[in-house]
C-alpha cells in the first residue's frame, strides 16, 4: 500500500511540475509568469520526495533546462524544506539534471549528475526553492503542491 501511495504522490508531483514547465514555455501564468520570455531557464521538473517502490530512502530530484543554451549551475542552491543542496555542474540545453539521495543507485537506469545528503521533507510546510549563485529565485514549488494528505 505504501509503495502504491508513494508512486501516486510522485506521479502527482511530476504532473504538476511538467504542467508548470509547459505553462512557462507557453507563457501561461499563475500570476507569476507573464510571457514566454519570463519562463525560468531551469525548472524543478520532478521530485520523488518519498522515495521509490524499492525504498523510501531512494529520493531524487530532476531539474530541466528550458533554454537552447547550456547553463552552469555551480553555486546554485536547491532547498527542499530544511534540506539545502549546493549544486555543481552544467545542465545541457533542453536536458535534465538528476540529483539522487546518498548514492548513484536510486534510479538504476540513469546516472546521477549529482548526489545529495539529507532526507527530503514531505510535510505540508515544505516548499521547494531553486536559486542561482546570487540568490535570485529561479523556480519555486509552493508547499501545498507537495502534500497529498493535506491538500490546500
């Protein structure tokens, strides 16, 4: 039952993140983005904050580069609740960047671009924030998108 629930939650977060990404690319707004020119260069595409069917510790986060240029994310920060991850590397144009918790065995079929330590919080008060090296907000997922047990 827990594996099924974790899958459903991961699926819902994935749908929300993909929808947000598509809306940004098309210039559709929730009041934050006003045109396709305002689309963030990197979006938080998918979060498995409750792990996988194999283990609840197999947490991972996927970022997506929405631009036609490579983006160096060294020094950027990703905050999920109280877990803060300093990013390192480059996201190729229109490619994904996979972060896996603790080791590179979380997603067996894909090599992680980076690993991180610390569990991802999955409570109502959790929000996810991606900032660049100077502290500018690049993407943000409000807390109410993350908790299925306590919807807004």
